[in-house]
C-alpha cells in the first residue's frame, strides 16, 4: 500500500486513475464505496488475476488536499501503480490550482 497527496479533487483523481489504467489494458471503474476505484487485470506471473484499488479522501490535513491510497498486487500492476503515483504528481503540478 502506498499513499500520495494531491491538490486535485477526489473525483478528478479517480477519473484520472480510471483513464490511466484503462489505457494500459486493465479494467477500471468505480466501486460501490464512495471515492474508490477498482483495477482488475488478467494473469501476471503466477497470479491468475491481478487486482488493485485507488481511493481518495478529501480535505486531509487542510482544505483542498486529497489523500490518495494506492494498493495493488501483480508483476506489472504493482510497478504501474508507482507510475500512476508519478503521473498523479505531474498532473497535480500541471493542473490549475485554486488560490
């Protein structure tokens, strides 16, 4: 499990996660729980199926800060979560920030 902080709103973080993982061949979508996205993929290595999740909590520490929790298992999916973390950081820097 890995945690990251973003200035993007939770909904935007989750939409970014769905687009990111779908582009890379995984099934991704919202779960029944609020502010959470599932990621599922086919077999990787010895695992018959890989899963991951991305959750986002708004206003952690101070208003406008979103805590993003990334969790995944799989030969490709684990490193891809790290890549998403970097992508999220870059999107947060390049996005518009409310001042």
